[in-house]
């Protein structure tokens, strides 16, 4: 693949801002872009003439965190945030408000697109627990439900590029299931799924509907991308996300439904080592917290299993996809979620599967990193050690450092995660809960992290050292909310291996490891115990 760089109009400065591609209009050879240069919180809409690389401002946006376009890439609707976490859907053309989405529907209801019959396609949780796919009439706002599941929210949809109308919708419980709205789409999806039995997503299509890019996700094989040529019914493999020379070492995720302390159903995924088992279990928690765990291949999980560890992922309350009651149940009480969902589910699965587990680590990135820190401070009796990657330590400071371009989410952060009540913030923040019994902790953070400031991890390290608790902090220069560069990833995996060997396997007499990487800064009282620099 060749990547070409083109110079956009010199009068348009796109440095120090974000650029989003909202659509490509091949009929007039132009692209619709969103740029937040003027106001970091909102994206103005430009039309880029691809032939001569000139840009024209077509909509100046001062209010809307989300804009909805029609099939001709014209701005039609906008979503405007309120401070209580609710938002309005406005008809920009008519300058009227169509409807208000309440706070508890924020994650379950949002506009998708305007279909060819001039109706708004919605993911919709209003007046129900599980999100459905519905259409709203733009004139009278009447809604018609197209598809639903009694078990889970709608996961994604597929819009036919020729008709401009919805052709299929997916639901995801243990695995993804597609529901098609016409015979032609159903026959095409059957052909695509005969190529690969993994969870399928349509990444993009050509405007004539003949060429599709399709993604396949399996728990024991890297993501695959194929080119599907519809007329010829031809499928060509384009690439694998990772090289597959280690494919015989990869293991499947087992979907397990257990119960929390309130007998709510909790969907988990367990990975068991194929050969060597070292009696260590790693509870790996997703971020968000409004994400969810699926059967997707995750290289870090596979690497941990290859080291002999069991890996358990948990869709705790607050995870998206299981209805708004399940999602909203976690608001502002993450200690409850830790004890009643994470600890309870882990204990149940160890018992149900009769696992011979000696020590348990809690690990996660972003909000999962916060939960890892909470785990080692709240439940040192259960978790031997913890690993936080880009995690929040102080919920109060986390809210202050939230990036400007995600400003509309600040109120949601306050409603679901943090609080104006300083006492409540202290109760839920790991940095204020450290004591002499706190378990050992590894903190990984990118210095350029735009979501969670790296000073969160620095403060946690300093507080743990004053309490004489084992802590190791590793800061990566040139990295953001996660570690991306290959040389830094190698270093990260080396550090993870050493930390887990020392604390989870309790290999206290192994020799120190030498780290040769100028991009990292190592803090903490474990620095000289584990490493040579």
C-alpha cells in the first residue's frame, strides 16, 4: 500500500487541531471534513475539493457535539448537550428542537444517519431497557421500531450504499448475530460468513455497492480484513492484524455467565493456558467504563496466556450493551462494583471451573487501570498485585484534566464516575485509600496522554512510597493514552513479565533485568530491586 501526502490550501491551518472525515462524495470528487481549530470543543464542517485541494467552510458549529448528515453529505441535525447529561436533537435546517434525550438514555440513544426515505435512523433506548433500531419521522417525530433483542442492546447497523436504507443490524451477547432486512443482504452475509466464522463487521463499501471491506474477529486468531467483490462473489484476503506464525499458541475465549452478589447475570470470558499453567490468574478489566469485552482477539491477552497465566475479562455493571439498567447501576459507586461484580464473579468462576489458582492480579487500561488501583487498595486480601495502564488515581483531578475536545462528556463523567461531593470523591479515589496493607502496583503512563494526565500516576507513586508500599512507575515519552511504538511495546512487555514473575509468581530470587530504552522514566521503590539501567 502506498500512502500519499497532499498539501491542503496553505490558507487553512490544520496544525494543533483534530480533523475528522465525515464522508466522501465521489460524484463531485470532494470530502466532508470536521475541524475543531476555531473552537476545540466543536467541529466546523468543511468541504474539500480533492482535485485542487481547496477547502470551503460550509457550516460553522458553535453548539453541537454530534452532527448528522444526509446522503448528499449536507448537515441536517445536531446534538446539543445539557449540563445534567441530557441532550437535544435539533433540526438545524428548520431551527427547531425535535426531541430531548434524557440523562439515563445518553449511552443508549443516539442518531445514526438520515436514510433515503428522509427519516432519522436511531439507536434508541427511550421508554425501554434495551436499545433498539428505530426510525423517526423528521416532520412529526413519530418513531417506528425496526429490530430489537430482549437480551442485549443493538450493536451496529449496515446501511446499503445504493438504496441508502438500513439493510442489516447486529446484536452481541456472547458472539455477534446479524439480522438482515431483505433476502439479497441475507444471501450476501451468508456467503461472507462462510469464509470466516468469526464476528463480522462491514468496514466500508464503494458507492456502487460492489466492493466491500470486511473485518473478521476471532478470539484465537488476529483480525482479518478481506475485499469482497459482490458481482463476482469473490473474497480476497487483504491482511491479518498480526503475523500468524504463533497461531498454534493462541487460545479461544470461553464465554461464561456467572452472577454477582445481587444475582445479576455477568458475562465473562476466560482464557486458559494450553500447556504450562503457573497458578496465576490475571483479571483484565476494560476501559470506558462504557466499553464491553467481547470475543475479539487481543494480543496482550494472548501473550499473558502464553506465559502460563489464566486471563479473565468481566463485563461488570457499567459495561455497555446489556441495557441501561445494567449500565446505570454502577454510577458513582465503583467500590460496590469492585466487590459485588469483579471479586464475586472471579470467585465464582474459580470455584465453578475448579481452577488451581494461587495468586490473582488485577489489571486494566484507562478506566480499567483505575479499577486495578482500586482493587489493590480496597481488596489487598484478594489481589496480590495490580497493573494500571493510563489509569485515573484521583477522580477529582481526572475530571479537571478532561480534554477540551471531549468537553461534552465532562457532565457525563461527573454524573456516572466522579462527583461534586469531595467526600464521595475521596471514597472512590485510590490515591486517598493507600495504607500499609495495599498490594504492590505497577503504573504505566504515556507522558503525552490527552485523556488522563500522567501526573495522576506520579501522585499515586509518591503516596505509595510515603506509606512504604511496593510500587513501580514507568513513564513513556512520546506516548499517549496507550503504548503504541514498537520499541516501547517491547520494553513494556519486558517490564510486565518481570513484575508478574516477581509478585504474582513470587520469583523473588530471579536476577535483575536490564532496561535499555531512553524513552522511559522509571520511578518507585521497586526500581532498583527489579531493574538495572
